């Protein structure tokens, strides 16, 4: 099979998966008014091969058969692969109208992390299994979701110390050929419209937590898996002015595993609790870099929207507004520069022979993006004015009683007539002042790990000894 079309991807989602949204079971995720927004966004991962500007980046030859496969599944065993992936993720977002298609990147970040950990441990059994799984995904062009974050109950306690054993996903039974797992993973992006879910532990574990040290992959429609999705926006919302392409986005789910049977050939960690921390760390190294890369197209168009809002309001030459421009440019270009610097400095992860973007620099990039995002949004909100939240809707524009008033009163500066100004404000409302905008602000803080996780990696990866040795020599502490 090797490469699937977007239609083949969507057809594969019409199975007996158990997905709920707004209290109702979803018969077909491809047509549900909320979930289909995510399906259409994810489908871009299957359009890249036919995109003239993306084909060479998105497609490679299967090293075994020579057939075309998605480059997302490439083994990252040479340094230049990192810069290629940087361009692939950014390019995919640009093709997908600014959103990350998502169903190939987080999963392959997990596959890369599992491969690196198995290589470092010299564990042939797991290395063979994850190598076979990578191949299976490449040959069948599988759409993947990554389930790392558990529901976690009391954050100050380890899995085995929780008041409920179900607050972290765990092994509840085992036979010679399979394991049985129960628990729930929270906030899982695109799992309702992926083919398979890859599960890994999110943290360090102790011996008492051994049953929680488990990693595996299963098809989304495996009996015992139930997903409860949170609705985001829908195409049927006609209050916003239409845009040339529909708005893009994803849907997350609480994914419940109720006595789910997993064949052993799909198990990549089983009770090796000392390795859990290394796996979580490896995943962060591979994935945080993907994370900051896909933010770049988003903050580029948001910067542009802020600048256009200033033009529409006739304030683009005012010094207070130009100060906002400087903030937005500095924020966007610093994030881009840090991400690019990380890509151009690939590192052999833990001696595994697999390459990642410089983890110190990519965590700085992600922390910079996340810690300044709200200020960035504040600048755009300041420029655009109160119309961001009080604007009449597209429905009022379509109504012949109210449209003349809007034409009379809603015009802007220069060439911005009422329709153009309202169109611009409508998109700005979606991006910085809607429910979705609130989601985006929280996403910037927590998705791909909260601030503390990036700070931990900064402390772990920074050349602190080098800094101190320099200072010791300067002071003469060593005699
Ligand atoms: C939009 C979105 C999409 C996501 N997609 C995915 C996905 O596809 N797959 C996936 O696996 N996860 C996903 N996540 C989950 C994401 O990784 C988590 O939200 C993140 O790791 C934070 O976990 P939490 O939400 O449980 O918050 P918490 O862990 O409750 O964190 C809240 C605060 O408490 C602090 N804190 C937590 N524990 C401790 C502690 N022990 N000591 C001191 N401080 C602590 C944190 O630093 C933070 O400041 C997604 C999240 C969002 C918002």
C-alpha cells in the first residue's frame, strides 16, 4: 500500500471505534460537525505527497522495497534528517492553512524515542518490535495519535501512591501472548480520527510503579477503548465571515482503556520501571522540537493579522503601535531563530545513533514561544480594538436590513471598506478572542509539556559545568 490518499485515510476511520462528544456516541467521525474539522486537518498529511512544493520533502523510498513511503517514518540515523523534518513540519502546516496535520508527527516522535531507548539499552527484543512497528506504519501509511499524559489524580504522588490505581494507565493482567491494560490518558489530540494510538509512560517510576511502566500500540477500535471528546469549533458556525479555506484545528479526547488486550508484539516496555524516565526524556527531546516547529507558521500569520488590523484602523504609523510591531516581530523571529538553530545543530541522542535537534536550544525555543505567547496576543488585541469582541456577525452582513448600516459605519482607514474591515476582524476574533483563542492560549502553556518540563530540560542540558569552570578559573578558586 505504502502511501494512502486522503479519501483512503478517511474511509479507514469509518469503523466500530467508540467515540463520544457532547454526550452522544458518534456513528462516523468523518461527518460529525466538530470532529470532521480535525479529520479534514489531519487529511493534509495524506495530501503532501501530491503537493508540488512538498513531494520531495514528504516522500522517500522505503529502504526495503523502494516503494514510496511518508518521510515521517524515516529512521533519523543521519544528522541532516533533523533539518529535513523541520522543513517537513513547517511545510505541512503551511499547506494545511496554518495548522499542524498532526497524525504523523507525534506518533513518529514516540517511535523514534522508543527506538533510541531500545538501542541505548541494547534490548534486541524491543528494538526488533519497534523496528517492525515503524515498518508496519510506513507500509500501511498509518495515522497515529500519541497518548503520554495520564489523568494523574494527585500530582504530588507517584502512580502507586494514588488514592485510585486507575489514575495512571497500568498492566492489570498478562498471558504468554498478550497484556491487558486499564487506565485513562487525558487531552489526547486527534485520537478520535487516528488509526492507532501509541501509549508511553509520562514520567519516572519506582519499583512499586512497575505495572505502570508500559508502552504499546493498539488500533483505535480495539475493544475496551472509549474516547470522550471535547468540542472545538465547527464549519457550520456561520457567524464568522467565510475565508478562502475553512478554519483548521484539532479535537482532543479523554481516552479510556478498560481491560484492553494488547498482543506482545505491540508491547515496547513492560515493567522495566528504571527505563520509564529515559523514555519520557527521549520523547520530550524528539517531540518538543516538533512542537516549536509547528508554532512558527501560526505566529507568522498572527503577526501579519496584527499588522493588518493596525492598517485597517489607520494607526500603523503611530509610535505606540509600531512599538507593538517591534514586540511581535521580536517574538516571532526569536522563536524562529531558536528553532532553526536547534535544527542546524543535530545531536546524537544519548549515543543511540539517532539524531535530534539540539535539545537545549529546542527547549529554549519552546519556552520562549510559550512564556511570551500571552503578551503577543495582548499586543494584537491592543492594536485591533474592542471590535474584536463586539463586532456584528456575518449573519448581520448578509441581512439586507442591517448590511447598509454596517457599510455606512464599519469602514476603516485607507482602502479598507466595511466588508474588508469586518472580514479581518472576524478572523481576528477567531484567532485571539474566541473560545478557540482561549484554547490556543492554554495550549501554548500546556501542550507538549508545561513550562516546568522545559525548564527541567534546560537545567539538564545546559553546559553548567563549563560555565562554572570558567568562573572558577577567573576567580582563581583552584589555586
Ligand atoms: C491542547 C492540548 C493538546 C494536548 N495533546 C496531547 C497529546 O496529544 N498527547 C498527550 O499525551 N498529551 C497531550 N496534552 C497534554 C499535555 O502534555 C499536558 O497538558 C501537560 O503535560 C500538563 O499536564 P496537565 O494538563 O495534566 O497539567 P498538570 O500536570 O496538572 O500541571 C498543572 C501545573 O502543575 C504543575 N505540576 C504538575 N505536577 C507537579 C509536581 N509534581 N510538582 C510541581 N508542580 C507540578 C505543572 O508544572 C503546571 O504548572 C495536550 C494538552 C493540551 C492543552
